[in-house]
C-alpha cells in the first residue's frame, strides 16, 4: 500500500462510528473511557479460574458446569446490574442447566424496551467424548479459549457498563449461555421463554463472543455481518479505535449462540479469533490464551453494542435475504463480470479508473468491483473489493450519491475507503 495511506481512527470516529446519542462528543468520550477500562490483566484471572481443572471442563448440567455458573454470578454480583434470571436471581434454569443473565436498563423511555443482547457460552465438553473431543477422551477439556475467553470478556463488559456514569438509551442484557456444546440449548431456551424481568423487552440485536482468546496478526472473523442492513459499516466504525482486521464471512451456520437469534429474525453477529489445534482438545488451557488480544476484541465488542444501544436512529433492520447469501454470492457481488448478481457494474469513471456496484446490505458503502491499472485510484492504493464510504469529508449516503459526487468532483479529492474493517484515507488526483 502506498505510504500516503494512513489509518485515521481519531479523524473518522465522530463521522463514521454511528454514535448519535444526545451529547455527541460526550458520548464518544464516555465510550472511550469504558473501553480503556477493559484490560487483559483483569480478564486473565477469569480465564484461568473458569479453565481450571476444578470445574472439570464445565460440561452443561454437570457439577463443574454448576460451579462455573456460580463463579460467574459471583463475579458480577457486586456490579450495578439487575439480576435478570428466575425469581430475582441471575440464573435462568432449564433441563438441569442454567443461563446467567444480567440487565442494564435503558435510560430513554422511548426505546428502553429495545433490548441489545451481548452473550457467549460458558459451558464446554467436560471430559470429552468421541462426539465432542478432537483429542483423547477421559481427560479434562478445560476450554480456555472455547469459551472461557468469551465468558471472561463478558465479565469485563459487565464491569465497564456498570461503571458508566449514564446508561445507554436502550437496554442491554449480558448473557452467559449454557448448553451451547449440546446444541445451542441455552440461547434457544432464552428466546422461547424469557424470565419475567425481561418479558416487556424486545431483542433487536445480538452480539456473540465465542473463542476470542487466540488473536493472531490482529485478525478477527466476523459472522452474521449480512443479517442487518448497515452492519458491516457499524462494525467498521466500532473498530476505528482497535484497528483490527475484520474478516467478514457470509456463511450462516448453526454453530454458536448467535444463530438462534438469526433464525428468529433478529440481526446477530459473532466475533471469533479462529480455530486452532487445541480446539476441543485437552490442551486448550489458560496459558495459551492471549489475554491482551482478548481485551482488544472485547473493546471492539463494547464499542459495537454501545453504538447500537445509544444511537438515535433505529437499530439495524433484519435482512431475510441473508439466509440465501454465501461466499459465492460475495464473489459475484465483488466481481466486475457482467453476470454478477444479475446486473453490470455501474459508473466506470475513466477519469478516476474505477467501477462500482451498490450492495443492498450496505447502501452507504458501495463496493469497488474493478480498478483500472495506472488510473488515479489505483495509484492511490485503491483495490477491487474496497468500499468507498466518504468523499471530501462527507459520508456517502447511497450508490447514486457516490455516482453523482464522482461526476461533479474536482480534479483532486479526499476519500475514505474501508478494507477489511479498517478505514483509510487517501488523496486522489486525476
């Protein structure tokens, strides 16, 4: 990439993160302070405790799983959060298992009934079996990354939310799911039968943290980005401080607790730092978890949920089309071929040397499908599959808006481009 390209997190944050709550700069400052409170050295002891042999691999319904549930409930009990389980407790019991639920009520009566759910499972596979283990059975599978890492990240988020001087406009539920390894049982039970304290609240967005403890090269896999209109842009904005490389995956698989929400028509996203040889193996132990990397991913998760919880505009709208989209559909969208998604690329501007196409899931981030070699955009470092999000300091509203502004632009323009969840700025001269 040419040296003139610079990540501009501070410059882009107010315009592109989506923080539209009353107070403007104050809201951004409050969020920044909350993010800074999430630290690896504070998350590490929670990972170590949950992944200790004492809990015998935290199999759902086992004595170790019960002990892990009490550990988490004890960690969040002192916080300024409401127990949201059965009978005024943190526990939602079902079939010998238990979810752990804590609520931060919204501060705006107009939208406090809209519920943002941030969750992650805390159970694992116990001593393993031929169906659940990728290694020898009969040994404790501590599941430090899967998913003591996500459970610890949630404890850190809970502490950060409890310390904020003002609650976000919408309500936030923190959920430690049980029974994920047995078929997403906890999250499915929650959607079927919510406890009384949550009966009047409507889930509008879900963020799932599953295996966030092995960050490598700053890359985070993001699943579910097509389930809501504008979700990719929202996640990119939330990532402006952490500058992670976001690998957006279009596949929807019922492999973690975000999926039941998608099946229920609720936009949902999972953050995941990737599989590794210790996955479902007795060797998935706490010393292998990158606690500092875990903290970075957790900060991005917090920024994401605060964006949705505090924005004046409505939360992302569910896209039923997401169920029919796949990696092959992504290739067609980002390809310059005439057959791509049934229509040709639009706006091959010779002065700039790009061809673009609208993306129904990201109307404010049209995709660049081709770049002419040697043309101004190519010289500035723009590539195919990048997305244009800003021209001359103004966010792009739609693909038509982009076309109009490129047609009427001066000989030199400042642009902002999104690539893999990172925002970069360049000056382009034709």
